[in-house]
C-alpha cells in the first residue's frame, strides 16, 4: 500500500486533488492532504510523520514559486518522490524550476 501526500499552501478545495484522492483510496492506497497555513511551524514535522511514498502538488499559477520552494525543501530533507500537476503545469511554458 502506497501513501500519496498532497501538499497545499492555502486551505481551499482543489477538485483535482479530491478526485485523485478518491481514486487512490479506491485502489487500496492511502491519500492525505496537508495544508501549510493550517499546520504552521509543524508543516515539515507532519510530512515526516506521514512518511509518504510520493509527495504531490496540484499547482495553480501564482503558487508555483511556493510549490517549487516547498518541493525542493521536501526533497532535501526527506528525499521523497515528488510529482506535480495542475493548471500551472498544464498551461505554463515555465514549469517548476528547482534543483533537487
């Protein structure tokens, strides 16, 4: 059983994440969502507690810099597999630019 952890900066409903989480769960895997503004200083500690197999981002334009910075930090701290999707990844020529 794999665990996929979706990371968000702000607390709002992301339909793509909800659809993917439902599909992941139906296949017998675990899906979690962690929201930075709700976790505050505990954000990275909570990521560590969950021990995901994959860390995922659904990125909207305007949040792409936060996602790139957060992905780089997650990769550096934990070396988890990271995937990104969402509107920014679909429509922007300048995808995430981070070195990890």
